[in-house]
C-alpha cells in the first residue's frame, strides 16, 4: 500500500487533486484508516491513475474521464473524437500560417532598404513562418507513421 503522498509522487498528481478525485468518485483510496482518515492506495491503482492523467492531458473534463473509465468501450471513441478536434485545430492554424506566409512574401517584395536588402522585420517574419512550416511537416510525418502503424 502507498500513502497518499507516495501515490501522489508516483503518479505525478497533487495530494489535493487526489482528495478531489476521491470526492467526485474518480478514484477512491483502496483503504481509509477510520481513526486517522489517512488514505492509502494500492499499486494496482497506478494504472487507473494513468487512465485518468492521459485524457486529462488531452483536454478532457474530469466528468468525461469518469464516464470514459466506467465504460471502457467508450475510450477509443472519445480519444478519436478528441484527436479529430485537435487535427481540426491544426488545420485551422495551418490556414492562418498560409495566409501569414503570403503576407510575409508580399512584405518581402516591398520591404527593401536602400541597399536592396530585406529589412530585419521582414527577415524575422519570413524565418518564423519557415520554421513553423518545417515543424508542421515533421509533425505530419510523425503522425502519419503512427496512424499507419
């Protein structure tokens, strides 16, 4: 058995959060000492805590996580919906990035100093857009591999 503090450190969640999760029925301690009120968790509960932490990291509300855990069949469906939501956000960001890149190219064609060199502002905007494009390409490549495999 692990004390609430040990369990907290092992699962990287605060003691306050564990008490709240107990209150809302998300994860209950394996044992509560009736005299002291001290909570203890079993090592088997670490897996359950992982099932709570990952969806929480992905942006799910605690009430949704509780529903997901109580019905294992729903987990994949919920994860796929959240993935689709995140992809939509990525695509919207890419549209904005594309528009920004076009604007940068426009500025580059007009933002030339007396010596025929790009102004520092234009260079910085262009480098930022290029770096974002590169990062997105890497991200797509990695996720495409994960989706296939």
